[in-house]
């Protein structure tokens, strides 16, 4: 039994605690990009999406998380932590998140952490809690 397999149980327990913390948890609308369609009124192409609700823990990047984050991510950028089993299939940087305040946010990075959780960083998120 390797070190990773020994750590999975305790890590899952901590993940459940984070996702159920009332100070961090939130429900957002995940907008899965499906393509484009023609808008006859405005005479242009518009993006189309399928929407679903996701339970997330809402956090923000700090100096320590930046070490493992993608380039372009900055301290203070908002991120959403979700259980891997709740993550929509085929997530893409073309997808969007609508937060509990109704603000639509573009996705800057998606990180799958050992098939335990998914961390989604959004562009310009300023309403983050936690630290």
C-alpha cells in the first residue's frame, strides 16, 4: 500500500468537512459551453450553454497556492472547490460559473486533484471568502 493510498481516506474526510463548512459552502450555476447559434435579432453568433447547479466551497488563491497554480493566476483570485464526483464531464475553459450574486465568471483554470476534487479558478473573482 503506497503513501498516496494511505492518505486518501483522511484527505476525503477533510474534503467533506471543507465542502460542508457553512462559512465556505455555496451553490453556483455551472454553464457548460455547448457551441454557438445564430441570433436573428442581433444578427451575430452567440455562445450556448447547458446549466446545472453545483455545491462548492468558495475560496481564493494565496501566496502558497500560487506555487501549484497555472501561470496567470494571482493571489486573491477566486476559486471553487468541488468534489470530483460532482464535476461535470468534459469541463472546459469555455464554460462559465454564475455565482450566488448572479455574477457570470469566466474560467481561468481547472485542476483535477488526484480524482478527489476539482479546483476551478475564475477570472477576476473579487467576492471570495476564506483565505
